[in-house]
């Protein structure tokens, strides 16, 4: 199994957050459009939270610390 690189993992989440912000919407309207926008907002929040996390290893666990204040 490949070695797990936590910094690279967090970096991927930063990139995913940027990609969500930059992607356009397909030509849909009504409830489908609203659902796509809502999902993009959730994706951005999730990815950006992990993207700013600091990390430590405690025992056998990887611990991500996510700041709650900007």
C-alpha cells in the first residue's frame, strides 16, 4: 500500500474547493438548478474546511483540527 501523505491529502481538498467555485452550472432551470447550486455550496464548505485543517497523529488516529473562526 502507498504511504499516506496528509499534507497532499489536505492540498487536494483545497484544490477541490477552488474547482467548485470555478465550475459553471449546466443549462438547467427550476428545482434542478436550485439543487445543483445547493450541492455546490455544500461541496465548497466541506472541501474548504478540510483544506484549512491542521493535523496531528494521536495514538493510532489522524486528527484534523479545523479552525471555526476565520
